[in-house]
């Protein structure tokens, strides 16, 4: 039987293969503060461990005079009680004060409010207005304005998940029946990979997402584009890929704003052509991979709700991939 450590390592290999998982390269306020706390605790723990090992080595292997001195009561009390209590208390006070500062720093008004729902196994992303009403929906990619705080409302309609963008912030669980909130602020534009960090089923390891931090003007332009009534219409009616999409019932599960497709079971595909990845971080978004995903999704992500469409010919798959790639 494989050990628990082996299972954990195998579970994270698909995500770890991408260098964007960067817990030690913070690009956000919360991640930087978390790393600072981690460093202090590791150093403090290392000092305690080194001191204990040094005294233990001296007590076992040192000269007789030194071993006799170490047997005195003052050494037992000082090294065994006073030293760890002082060091651990100092670390405790530091951790509480640093954590309190992290909470206090999250009080600034949010520049955007986004609801993220953990599905099996992908991420539904809704952009909300000031009253909490949905403006539009996308999937597996969260775009935020760089340098400004953003509020994330994290929910799960199925099982417990955990939302984790190591370069930007720590983990927070997504629990059915609850709304947990997180504030993010990316210090600079960039793309940061995230991952579900709570085992949630067979394809947990292939449940990744990306946070894309944009310059303020770029973000405002993207929001305006996505709110457009005909966004994502893609190819004109009558084009081969669009007709195939419509005739085969794809719109029963997926939505494409500006068309008759209005499904809510699967990811909204209005802007799928502009996303960097397919199937929640499983494949880079290329024409060939789009065709692979359509024809053999169950081989790539067994147990997902996307059925495999093996009945399509190579030409039909190419037409579908071209249509979906045009949705931007």
C-alpha cells in the first residue's frame, strides 16, 4: 500500500508541474505576511531544536565535568522550562500581532466583488455589482485589478473545497451552506495559479484556476467588454462550428451570451477562447487541445460531467475548436 505522503505527492504533481504555484514568491500582501510569519516560526523552531540538540549532545558525549554540570537542577529548569516558554511565548505574541495586522489591513473598500463557486471539478466565477447581483459569469479564471483590494465570496454547492492562491494569500475552506469571504490584493499585474487544497473527489488534483491581475485601465476595459450584450457571439450564424455546437445540444449545458445557448450545468463559454487553460488548468488552451477535450474528455479527466463526443469527425472537431476559439 502506498504511504499517505506518496499519495499526497502524486495528487499535487499535475499542479506542481507548473512553475506558477509559488508559495515562496509572494505577489500579494497576505502572501507576503504569511511568508514572513512562516520564516519567523521556522527560525524560532530551528533555534529551539538546535539548542536542545546541543545540550543533549553535551549531556551524552561531553566531558565528565560538563555532564555533571548539566545534571544540576538549574539546567533542567532553565533549558527544559524557562528557555522554551520564553521563546515559544515570544513566537506566540508575534504570530497573534502579525495575524491581527493582516485582519486589520483587510478593511479597505473593495474595488470589485466576485463570487467563486467550487464545482466538481471546476470553478464558476460570477462578477457582482454593489448589491450582490450578478453582472456576468465566466469560469476557471479570475481577473482582478492589480494594486487594489478585491472581495471574493467563496461558496460550494457540493462538498468541502479549499481556495488557495499561494502567491497571493493563504487557504480558506469553501463549505456547503456557507459564504466565506477573502480579500485579495495583487501588488503587480501578472498571472497566478491557484488550486483546490482540500480533497474533494477523483479529479481534485485537476481542479486548478488562474488569477489574472490587470492594470486598472485594462481591467476596466475588460469589465466593460464582458458586460456587453453581444459579448462572445463568435462566428456568424451558419458557420460550421457554431451550427455543430447548436445541433448537438451543447447549449443545454453551456451558455454563450449573444446566442441561444443558455445552459448552466457546465462552464459559461462566452469568453472561453481568451482563457489560457482548459478544463480547470488541465490543458493549455490550444486548438488541438480543445478538439481533444471535446472528443475524449473522460480520458483526460475521468468522472467529470463533460461527456466524450467521439462521434465527431476530425473536420467537425476542428470546426468546433475554431468556433470556441473565436469566443472572446
